[in-house]
């Protein structure tokens, strides 16, 4: 658990800490009190963040603690946070599939378009892997995100076949 205080000005410092805490997958127990499941990587990340807060002329205390009561509430908060992230991935997967469908509708079957979509798929895979790493309590949104990503992979594979066929004909 990280308990910190960052000077109110400039506000960008508070925003930077907030973004870092969220990026780590931590939850806020209350204002300026962030928690992560106890792992070596979480401890390293929070130690680094603590150092950054102190460098901002703030104060920060890093504690290892055990939940004595209210564990179900904490787990539910972590699961809700991961489910929000999984939902974002599902939304981006829907955008990806719609983008591939648009390529078909516009008859854009080029290697450049294929490469662009491959890059987007790699980003989705990487994002899902990062969220899965942070999913210490098995949020139920995982399966839908995995399923949607598989649909993206299938769509891209079919699109690639079409691109190869179209590009081969034009040569």
C-alpha cells in the first residue's frame, strides 16, 4: 500500500502520480492511498513511484499489509478495475473488426493496409497481456476479451488471404 501526498501545485504532478498508479493496476482505497496485491514486481514499482513522489517534494510511505476485514470488498474493487480494462479491450476489438469490414467495403486490399492492421492487432494483444498480468483475482471479463481478440485474429487472417490474392493479381 502506498500512502502519499503530492503538493497541490503544479497540478500536473498529481495527475502524473494518478496515471502511474492506474497504469500499475492499483486501486484507490481512499484519496492518496493506493493498493496492489503483494508481489515482488508490485513492490518494485511502488518503491520507484514512492521515490518519484519524494522527488516531487511530496511525501510517501510504502507499507506491506494484510487485510484483516473487508477482503471481499478489496477483491471486488480489483475485479471491477480489471473488468473495466477488459471492457475497453472488447470495445477496441469491435472497432478493429469494424475497421477490417470497412477495408472490405472500400475494397482496400493492400499490403500497407494489412501491415497497419497487423500493428493494431499486436497492440491489442500486448494490452490484453498487460491487463492479464495485473488480474490477480480472476476478473470475469477476461473470457470475453480473449474471445473478441480471437475474432480479431480470424478477421485479420481472412483479410490477409484476400490481400495476398488481390496483390498477386495486380502484379
